[in-house]
C-alpha cells in the first residue's frame, strides 16, 4: 500500500509555505543554557532533562512560524541518560504539534535487522514509531545493507533519511576524500544515495533518501548538486562553522528547492553572539533566537536578490 | 591525573579470570522473547521496556559467572522509545553490579563537541557518566575529529572504545573493501586505530582504542591481527552469522588475549535453536542460554586443544 505521505514532497511543500530553507538545529548544550533555564552545575540528570525540554520547546515556540523543520541533536539528550531521552521524546512531539517536520540527528547505523530496529523505532508519525520523527541522519560506513532497512521503513511510513556523504568537519578528509580508482569515497556514497532517491521519487522530483553535505566545502557541494539532481541535501556548517549564504548557493535547484540549510548553535545560543549580547542580553534569549533566525533567512534572501539562489519566495 | 582504571588492562584481567573471550550480546528482539516474558503484541512501550529489562537481567544472572563482558545493543532498546532507554540504563547498571564489563553497542559518531557529548554521556563508571558503560562502539566515516573526543574522554575516565574497521556483513564491501592507492579503506581506519592504541597502552600491551573486525572474514581478521598488534578486537559474526571457532582463531595473540568474540542471538534466543528446543523448551530458556554459552566456550577450548588458539586457561 502506498503511504499517504511522501517525505520529499512534504519537505518541498513546507519550504514553499514558509519561503525559506532554514533548518533549526536543537542542540541543548548544558554549559550554554541561558541562566533562567539553567538549574546549575550540581543539577541531576532529571533536572537537566527538564531544562533541555523547556529550552527546546521555547525555541520551537519562536521558530515554528518561521521555518519548515527542526533537527534535534540526539547526543546532547543522550548525554543526560534516560532522563534526557524522555525529554527528547517530548521535544519531538512538541515540534510535530507545532507543525514542524522533525529530522532526528542521530547518525545511526547498524546492520540488517538491527538497523531495522533503529528505523522502526525512529521513523513515522501517528503511532507508527516510538519516537515519531519524519527523518533521521544515517552513517554509511557499514554499507548498503545498513542503509536499506532505513530506506524500506521510511518508504513504508512516509518518512525519510539523510545519509552522511561529505560532512562539514576537517576530519572528513580522512576517509571521505580518499581517492578510489573512479573518484573519492564520498562519491561512492553519493552514487548509492542518488540511485535510491531515484527509486523513491515523489511528485516534486526528489526521493526520500537525502544526503548530508557540508556548507564548508562549497566546491564539493556544487559537484554533488550536479551529480545528485534527485536528492535532498541537509547542509550543516552554516554560521558557527564558517559557512555563508554564498557558500550554500549551489546546493539549490532552479526552483530554490533541494536543500535544507542547518544552523544550530548560531540560533540556539544567539544571545551569546556579540551582535545580540547587548541588544537582548541573557534574559531575552528567545528574542535573540528570533533575530538570528530572521537574519539567516535575510542572508539567504540577499543571495536570492543577487541571483545566486532561487528561493521559492519573492524576497521581501 | 592518571585514571585508576585502564580499560585494556581490565579486559585482559577479566578474560584471564573467567578463562574465555566470550562476549555475550544483549539483543532483546521483541518478536523472539520467550512467552513468559512477552506481554503480547499489543503491549505498550512501557510494558515492552520492562520485559526487555527482565529478559536481559535474567540473561546476566546466567552468564555473569561465566564470561567477562556483555554488549547491550542500543537499537532494540531505542526502538521502544524513552521507556526502552530507561530499561537500558537499568540493564547496564545490573550488569556492572554483577561484575561484568559493559560494552555499549551504539555505533555512535558525530563531530567535535557533539561527539564529546556522546562520549561524556556514555563512558565511565562511578558517576562519571549518565550511562556508565566501560566502552562503546564507534563508526569512523566522519574521520579523526569524530573519534578523538571518544578517545580523550575514554582515556580520562579509564574507559575504552571499539571503532568499526571491517564489519561482518556482506555490505561491508561497499566502502570498507574499496581500494585506495595504499590498500583498502578499512586499512586506513585500522592504521589510525592502531596508532591511537599505541598512544594509550596499558600494562598488558594493549591500548584503549579497539577495533570491530568480523568473524565472517577470517583472512582479513588474520591480516589485521598482524597489522594491529596493540589493538583489542571485538569480533562479531560468530554463530548465527556463520563464524566458527576456527574462523576466529587468528584474532588472538600468543597469550590468548587480544580478542572478544561476540555472540548475541545464538545465546539470547538459544531456546529457539533446534539442538536446545526439545531439551529445554521455551519455559527453560535460561538453561538454554547457559548451555549455549558453555557450548561456545567449549568450541573455543577445542580450538585451543587443537593448538589454533592459545587461550589464557588450561582446557578442562
């Protein structure tokens, strides 16, 4: 039976609705939480988990009218043990109820039926899974039979995935850039992903198997856009990691679709950025979140005006 | 300050104490749980989580006197959402209290400070972390700066890690076996791991950075043992996946150290194996767990008698 939803179509429609491709990462870094939410260094894991839940839900309150999707980073929740995972479950549910698509950043992977357990647990709304995310990030080192279970479950449930292809960190050189006879390692993964996207195409021309491609390597981003015309990109590395609106321009197709540009720290902890510190201070951290989100949208719109990005909206 | 514990030494000592290198995987697969523990298809996640906890703790009761370590597979717990993660926390604590080393099979990875959050959350006993595992499995696709935070936290806390090098699944061919100018991709990872183990050596000649190398590729196992004399191996693929005692013989050093041989399904669900089904039946599933564990130990001892493996014990 064909599922009622198609993740790649949902994503295109949501981006057109809000008129921008910003993906807000949810990275509750304990040591950076604003004072009002931070129960102190001696807080136990339950208190930390509760603070994470509040912090992320209050970010969602601000960004839900502005963007299409959020990306909770599992690591920070998992750091707080079971209590953190309870908080993560609540944050995902809250984001969904706020009308956002939820991409769980877990970089999960395993083989065969174990990979299937991850996929079954994470992917699919409306009681189809325990976590009820719309998509998950997946690492490809284990190979095709570690990715296929995620693809199969996603297809069955109207969900999606993003496979690490060329990541934003300097260490991505160690394996991803190494040269095989027919090109770098990341191209081997890219070819697999594009083929799988072709096999799961929606009505908007994209498949449900996306790729993570960093903003910090603009040349590879452009190369991969050409090589993967049917694959959604999740582009990390914007902002704190140094990627600019110009760097990500080549990630988009002629309609301004095809890429989500993520910003986590620069939005979550905008109140600590010099330009917002004085203007808002720690107490008004939510206003800093809003300003930083709007600023990123404006930066991408400026590239649109410059003709570098065709976004699916008329620049204000 | 030098930590009081050293994971690689702890592992060597524990294996010598029990006299075998068997690692019991804890894979609570919902659909295979014995009837008495299985609250039925319509059970909610809390009931499933509780069943997983009981099942794993009852396995631990049986195997704690026999083996050195257990390896909970996070995927099956995570499949049950937050309730599953609560159960995982209890299972880890129970295993620790039973005197076992705990290797968390999460295949986690991320970059920089996010990888550090995983490491800080998972690694280290005695209140050093939320999960309090002794080691974790880690995936290397993101490169050196995704592995170093795990190594640093492990070193600081007397813990360890196992990096995926050459895995047991057929799909491992897709990336791991691909040929770079100086050898296959997995050798690139192997060289990094061996170097890191050299930098973190304990008194028994091994470092804290281990490698996952599958039993299903005996040639590569032998090749990597030679190339990585200071690295502990975690060897999956024994039993259900087809690996035999003979296949893993080359994973050991001259003292019978250097490798943990994992068996998950073949021990957890031994009551379903033809040879135990009639003898024990579903109700006596714990006796089947014990018989299967003892059988695997005996198989490895038989290889010892044949001179293929030097185990650190005198064969009974």
